[in-house]
C-alpha cells in the first residue's frame, strides 16, 4: 500500500465515522465546553429527576420534623444538626 492509498483510506474511515456519529446523535465535546445539541429526552428526564429529588427532600424534612418533635427527639435533633454543620 503506497502512502497516497493510506491517506485516502484514513480520510474515508474518518468520513464514515462522522456519518455514523451524526446518524446516532453522538456529540463530542471537549473538557470544559458546554454540552450542545442534547436530545429533548435528556431534558425531560432531568426535569423528572429534579422533581423527584425535590419531593424526596420535602419528605426527609417532614420526617426530621416528626422525629424531633418529641422529648426523645432532642438527641436526634442534635445529631441531625451536627450532620448539617459537618457538610
């Protein structure tokens, strides 16, 4: 194989790989760059996960309030506050 054939083969392989990337929606990005061209399903999934996380945080807050409302809960309240300050 001469050098000219090798160059043509490399260009052809790169072109075919670019076509497959475009067809399957693979997006390359460099470190630190903004992610562009995300599919809409990712946005919907992220929104759903954010809502679920918000609901779970609300439930944990309610459980903390229930656990700390009685006399025995004072020790638990101190432990929870210690965990908050540690973070």
